[in-house]
């Protein structure tokens, strides 16, 4: 029975809640849900790559043969056979990873939040790339750190900048492969140098690698985790190689850190879905990813080339863009006087959307930048959308 004459509550939020902000990308996606909008905004994997039948068969099998355990509470660290599988796949000849170094999380975004919770105090100095992944900035900002922007160039993070700026830092956050938002890849030489610098300065290095398997040709570069497993925290995800809807990722690190993350996870959600973990293990245990990932690479490479060709054809002189070797994103740098936020407002009127670059910067945002994602849009609509953007940019020159 509803109370009568109750006094409305004047909600008093915590200081932490007061400084929370919505994701710019999530707000843009509300607009792009309209079918007429050509959206280059979301960092969404293409549904064309989702192994729907394989996932359905796996869930059916797990429920039919292990239903009672699959529907029960699980351990906080994760499903043991899945962690063992990951440990074996991450190990190299001279670097053995063990299951107790792995924590399963409800999407890598939860991993970022847990890392912030256990490593960052208010005012802690943390190092991030320029620009960096918006989701990481959002996750870490809850804990009120001091963000220090590490210099980058067309080849990604510049390790010497860590030496110059990193004294006393709590962590260094990096995406070495096909970085979100720029699509850049860090060279092997820079990876080695970065690992050495962080080890020498005592800075934990977070290697976030959701896109690493999505190289368009050749083999992925060595993981920094295997160069220094005592100082590198590795983050992986099934979102880009299976499907994001399962919300399943993992964090790899020294057992001391993993146990502390496990305690933080217990306070957050007790454990990641047991059913989901068991179904994913059923899908991948016999080598399915080795068959499936090459099809994603081929599809994304084709989509990327379509957009690169469209940019060359339709964008005016004075605009620059990255040429990624994998992943899902192209980074655009406009002439300095063009504000991509204003450009977005005009683009949406013409049913085209993208993400302005400013929110990807922890400090001093470059407002003449923008991120384009090409994997969920048909070639015809890529050309149509890029042509419209090109005309809008041309009008501002």
C-alpha cells in the first residue's frame, strides 16, 4: 500500500557520485540508434562476426550436462578450466603463467574499475597516453587521481616521456595494439623500452589488449606481460573475439595483486556469471578461436580499407588520419581551427555520427580531432557518410 502525504527525499549524493559523468560515446549512441543515422561512433564489434550458433550450442550443452553447477554461485576468481586455458595460451617458453595469476571479470571495464579501487588513492599520480581510452579515464576518475599525460606520436606512446614524467606514479596505463581511439600500434622496440623503464622506476604497467588479436596481417607482437610478469598487469577480453554481450574479461598479474582484486570483486558482484564462463570455455576449448579470429581479421581489414579509400577520395587537403594495422578505429586530425564538437552537431543533422576527440584526453583536449569506427557500417554507407563529413569539413576551411 502506497504511503499518503510522504515527504519527497532530498537526495544527498556522495562527493564521488557528484563528480560522475556520463560517457560521451554512450550519449551519442542514443542518437545513433535511429536506423537512418550512419554511425561511425560506437566502438561496437560487428554483429556479422558473432558466432551465434556456436554460442547457442555451448549454452545448451552446458545446461544439459552441467546445469546445476552452471546455475549455482561460482568462485570469485573464476571458472578453473577457463583460467587454466587462458594461462596456457598466455604462457611462452620462458614465461609460465599460472591460473592463480588470473581473475575473471564481468567485462574488462570491471577490471579497470577494480584496478582503480585497489591501486589509486585521491591525488595519486597515474600515467596515461595522449589520447587514451575514454572508458579507462572514466573508470579511474572515480578515485580522483592526478592524471599525467604521456607524450605520443604517430607510432604511439613515447617511452622516454615516462622517464621524464613518471616519478612517483602509481601506474602506467597503455593500449599497445591498435589503440582506442587512434588505431596506432607500439613497436616492439618501444614495448621493450617501456617495460624496462617502468620496472626501473617501480611503476606497475597496465597492458590493456582487447584488440591484439585483430591484426590485419602477420602475427601479433609479443605481449609486455611476458617480458616482466612481476610488473605488468595484463587485461584481456572476449568482447572483440566472441561477443560483447557476454561481458567476460580477465586480468592477469602477480598473485599478490590478483588476490587483492579478488577481494574487491567480492564486494562488487561476488563472482562473474558461472554459466557464461562455462559456455565460453565450451566454445573455445577445442581451438575454435584459431578458426574464428582470422575471419574477423579479414572482415575488419576489408572494412578499414573501404574507409581509408573513402577518406582519400572525399576529405579535403589539410586533414590527416591514421592508417591502422588492425583493430576498429581511425583517428582524424582536422585543421586546428575546426572544433569537432561543432562538426558533430552539423553531421547529426545530416544523419552522420562520430565521436569528437576531446573526451579521450586526460588533459588539454585537442578539439580538432575525431574518432571513426568502420566495422559496423556497410561499404556503401561508409562512402556516403565520409562524403557528407568531407563536405562539412570543406565548408569550414
